[in-house]
C-alpha cells in the first residue's frame, strides 16, 4: 500500500481556467486521477482493524488525502463537484476513528480538510 501511495498516485495541478472546461482533456485526465486516488483511499482504509491504525492514518490521511486529494479539492471551484468530492472522501473514513473524539474536534490529520468543509 505504501508503495502505491508513494509511487503510483499522480494528480496533476492545472490552472483553474484550464480545468473549468469539463470537456478538456486536461480536466478529464485530472478527474480520472483524482477518482483513482479516492478509490485507493477507500481500499487503504478497508484494512482498518487489520493494519495498525496509525499506519493507516499516515498512509490514507497524511500522505494520500493531505498530499494529493486535498490539493485537488481546494482547486475545484465551490459547487456541486467540490461537494461530491468531499462527500466521497468522508465516506471512505472509518467511523471508528472518530468515536473517542470530543465534540467539535477532529483528527489532527483532518484539520485542513475540516476547515475546507466549514467554509
């Protein structure tokens, strides 16, 4: 899993003006790469309870979400597409990771993503 996250994930960052045209090849490529990374995130967290939680958080949240997915989400104009991306990322996260948190708090690795959701 570590090798896939570190070597196989690539989501190009193009200027917003380039990807606003959903029919452009760059936009389509960027979207395919984003959704491929979301699928990898969902597969990584499926190992919850089998692989040590801190290793999954490091791979799934610190590296995959914060390094790749969040950059794409932040560069996606606010609207239905951005909301859909955020919903899919949230759906990947195991509920168990949040059981011991006190109200209004989140995992440290999710701080930037949480701030985006609040906006």
